[in-house]
C-alpha cells in the first residue's frame, strides 16, 4: 500500500548530499567571523554612552552630529538586552562593567527605570559607587552570574588606568569593590584634562527615557545630548578613536540602539561583530571587549563579547551615509516588526488550522456515499491538504524573509495578516510540490518530501550564514539577544523533527524493498549529515541540540537495525552521543579563544568549574519560561501528554486509522518515539528548551494527520466496491 521508491535514485541523491556537504565544508572550514585589528601601544579610545536613541532618530537635518559620525565612521545597531525585556541605563552600564547581562534585582519584566547609582567621594579620599554591593549581589545571583566590576578589575590587573566621566561611566569603570580609580563629573570646562588622563575614557552624556509627544520638545532633548557629544569630540586627544553607543531603551520598549565608531581605526563602513557573526549588528558585551582590547588588557573572567571590526564602505559621501542609514534602520525595523507580530501570527495560524481541522472532522463524520459535494474521499483529501499546508508553514516563515515584508506597514495586526498571507502562498507552493512528485501515491511520500523541504531550508540557511533565521517566526530574535547565528532552539525543534521523520520514512521504504543494509546506510548518511550541519562551529554551532538529536537518531537506528531496546543498547547510544558532542566541543575548544563558538566555550566553562552554573541556569530558565504563563503551561502539558499516550497506544482517543498506518509502517512508529526522545532531552538541556516539545508537535502532528488521511484514501481505493451506486463517489 506504500509505494517503493527507486533505490538507484535514492543512492544518487544521498551521494549528491554528501558531496555537497563536503564541498561546503572544504570551502568554509573556519568559523566565518570578521577579523579584528589589534591596537597599537599608546592609542586612545573614548567611549560615549547614551540612552534611548535608535537609528530612526537620526537624520542629516535634525541630528547633524550623529549624522556626521555615521557618514565619516562605521556604524551598527546594538542589542542592549540584559536581564529584563527592556533595559534601563543602570542595566546597560552594569552590563558593560560585567561583560555579561547584569543589573538590579526586580520582578518587573519592563521595569520603571530608577536613577543611576550616584558616585560619592573626592580625588583625595577616592570615589565609590553608592549601592554597588547590592547591585553586584543582584547581578551575581541573576541568570548569567555576572561579575560586576570585571572591566575595572581587568584594567587594575593590567596596571592600566581607565577614566570615567559621569555616573554611568563610573559604574562601568568601577572595580568589584565598588571603587572608581579615576572619576570626574561631566563638566565641559574639565573635559580636556579628564580625557587625557588614561588610554581609555568612558563618558556618560545622559539619555532619553521617554518620547515626548511634542516633536519639537523631543528633538530638543536629542539635540541636548548632541551638544554634550560635541563637547566630548572637541575635548578628545588628537588621534583618539570615538565609540558612541546606545545603552538603554526608551518608553519601556525594546529596540536595537545606535552604535558608531570613528577615528583613525574606524573609517567609513559598517561595524561587524565576531560574537554575532553579523555585519551591522553587535551586542553590549562587544563594547566591553572593545574597551579591553584598546586598553591592551585581558579580561579577568571570560566574556562572550568580541572586539568590533570594520567592513569598509566605498567612501564617506552623503549618499553612502544615506544608504548605511537605510540598511541600519531596516535591520531595526525588521527586528521590531517580527518581535511584535510573533504572537498574533502564531494565534492566527494555530487557531485557523485547529478550526479548519475541527470543521473537516465534523464533515467527515457526516459524509455519506450519496452526498456528491462532501464525499468521504473528498473530505479526506481536504484534511490531507490542510495538514500539509500547516506543516509547510514553518519552512515558509524562513523563506518569507527573502521578501521585505516588514516594510509594508507599521501596524502590528496588519503586518501579522500580511505575513500570514505571504507565508500561506509559499506554503501552498511547497505543498503542491510535495503532492505532485513521484512519491505522491505513497502514504508516507508527501510526509517524507515535506520533512526534506523543512530540514533542507533550515540546513541550507545554516550553510550560508543563518540569514533567513534572523528575525523570523521560528528563528533568532536580535531584540532578545542570546544567539545571533547558527541553530536556535526553536529552529532546532523543527529541524530535528523533520530529520527524524525523513529518516524513518526512508528506512521504511527501503526495508519494504528488502534493502535493510541500504536503509541503515541511508539513515547514517542523512542523520550524520544533518547532525554535522547542526553541530559544526562553522554552521549550526549548536551545543544543546546534538545532545538531544544524537540519542534520538541512535534510538531510531536501533529499530532500523533490528536491535532490541535493552539497557545495554541504550547505554551504547548514550555513550556515542556523549563522545560525538565531547569531540566537537574539544575540537572547537582547540581554536583560539576569539574564534570559539558555543561548544568550545562550554568546554572552557567546564574546565573553569562553571558547568553546574550553566546547567542550573538552563534548568531555571526552562522553569521560569514554563511557569510564566500557567494556563498555557497546563494546556500544553495536557496536549503533549495526549500525544505521548497516542504514540504509546495507537488507537487511543479515536486514532484507529493511525494504528493501522503504524502497523504497516513500524519504523514510522519508531520515528515518532524518537521525536519524543529528542523533545524530552532538548527540554532538559537547552535554556529555552520549554519551547522544543510544542514546536516539534506543531510540525509533526499535522504532517502525521495528513499521512493518515492519505492512508485512508488508499485504503478506500483498494477496498472492494460493495454497491454500484458507491462506485462514483469514493
């Protein structure tokens, strides 16, 4: 009843896949990070921090100073995400100090920003940050175990001074005991002497915490910041570089903020970050890393940030500056638009799919042979189509980023509807391809094709730099921070589920064709290739994913090879998984520290004795994410429990057709168990693992429903016709 696929064609496709991956890896054996230029002795840097400004606040007419920095220097958008959804000035300056997300203790996800900690003391007695100990304790006990004062300690250990001007700069430059070695308040009359004290100076010029509804008054606030910025520029030492960075949000609304660098080492262009692997996007820890690099000192504790580098522009003309501004505002607009429409989009999609399937379920129960409009066969085809369309939408959300949908409107609901329509059109094209191929007469053929498309879209995107994942529904969100390249946890859930379903369908088809050895080979090649794309630092750079995917693939491979699920065999799979992940971590750790990705950094954390902190942080993050919405948690838990019961006992809850399909395709049953294994381990080993089981189900359930409907259609066609009048309606 399930069509046997041509073996020769499959072998050719497998060889092409292996050859393609080999060529891709040979051409990209190193992690694609931008190069950085080491500073020369005596070169100075002035870092100016301000709050609340993004690139859409900048124009040649209204903000001439910032426009000049954009035109004559390098620029980027910076993610200021710290511990909460929105970042206050204290959070931003504390994060620069620690090199990791830091800030005060608060239960508010969008806190009302308090004033910056004040600086007490004088030049003779020394300066100290008021309330530093409480802030340091809160940062140390928070999610990232940040060490407040790391930047100041590093300069002290390197016997190099760092000058702080203004309260925010004092917080950034303070040592871990809260003392500031070199400090002065912001005064235009003393700026020249203040900025000449040390190789690196940090200056706080204030910021804007709320948008004034009157545009004139709002621009006056921005121009006030510009005037202080001009004073800093006039007072800078000759030959010094200037770094201007937005450190905080405005209106309790998360956005990407502006970042510019100008001077002898920062010509016209865009700033690139080795930590984000993106041109035009950086994070706050990169500012810390840049300060450390320019001071010629090493951090006393490892940080994730990397010093900024420049991707040059052709010139510093007004038109080039306008093009840079357009590119930077586009990055911010896309990130903001996606951040706002994720929830509405998912509600529209999931509610629409559930409603369509519910209506069709009612119709199919009422379908009669004599009903010419809604025959049983026709309704089965409709359910199959809806299931395939729903399963195609995750891949379509990535492909939709090839079209600049975020420029079409500023209204959240309008953007959500427009993106939904675009994704639906792409999903329809994918579904049509899956239904029209030579595999279409097989019950598992469209399922395998859809799995291959989904895994292929995500995999090819990883091979080419993760561009489609940035600011996509199931991808990486720059406003959230955390990861800016490689395989995100949500995308991993889709990718792993698709790979496991594809392997199960291929293995079943080959076993049915009496080619069990080729079934094992096909699964090893497909699963191994998928694992390589996920884990290798140059591509997916994933650490938690392989811990879940390798055991799941091993469990499925045991079924393909005919092994029993014994304690010994399970132990072999787990040891193999540990060896694979450990080997990748070791090889990545062997790279220079600046080139390491997530696996290598984790191994260094283990060596430093911080593995328990990382594991506990991931677990607590999952718990926090799960209990944040208790109603959604209960609903998701009930649905997931129902799915597990159905897989455990096919036929339960009225799923008798699924039982018959799995009885004919036992390896598909094994594949469903493998997805459950992957989702369970992924939940435990990733810091946002709570999203992995439901996202895997979002893709798997409608795809399996479509396969069951196709199976029923094939059963109906092969069943003997009992009545003449039924012949034309089945």
